[in-house]
């Protein structure tokens, strides 16, 4: 069966909802004020909105760090860090089909996971010197999976237990 390359309209609505929920849950977990949260400049894009170098095989998403500057600003002191969460639609849709996941809880886990990375990078709990998700150390990945689990486990969300089971090996040694 041919697997779609991109999320369809209905799936994009589920992405939007998962973004809202994951932002709220991650923000609440880290007890950040709205000002602190807004300082974490990031963007979330699905495959249609990605540049060639932002598309990868394997991971369901990756975070890429960019140095950005407002168009009218010429001084380097006006630059800021922008993190881009690059969702890999095809990999996500393949996993949903292969693992018989519900899309919503899988997206919620993926997005929460990537937002935890951004918070850790922005707070320097993990130095961001990596170009993509594949370069992030295994220890950092385990720590982020553990935090993602801690953020989501209090909530009864249909299908989430199956997603937790999928990622359980990443938490070994930390529970």
C-alpha cells in the first residue's frame, strides 16, 4: 500500500490540536511564565513546509537551531535563536499504520518530546551543537523521553499507553 508523503487536511487539524495541548502541558510541567515561554522562539512545520535539508529519513521529527535576525536589523546583536521543529509526515504516518497507533496521542508525544528538547537547549541543560536529531547523544534522548513520559503520564488520553509502550526502552535505566 502506498504511504502518503504529507498529512492530509484532517490530519493537519490533529497536528494543530496536538501542538496546542503539548505547548500547554510542557509549559505547565516546567512551570514557566508566559514571558519565559515566549522567549523560546520556535516554529513547527510539517513536511510541506520543510526545506530539503530539514527532511530526514528515520526520525519522526527533528529540531534544527537557526540564528535569525529581523529583516530591518543589520547588527549581529539583534540576532536571536530560532528552533524549528521539523515533523516528518511520512515517517509518522508509516509508524501510525505499522504500530496501529492513533494519530493524536502519537503526535502529542512527538511534539511534547521536541518541545522538551527546545527547553533544555534554551536553558543550556543540554548544549545544542548538533545539526539534527540523529546527532543528539543517546543519554540526552533517554532524558528527554523520561521527561516526556513524566509530562504525559498523569493524563488519560486514549491510545497514549500504546505510545508509551513503543518508547519504553528509551526510559530504561531512568525509572
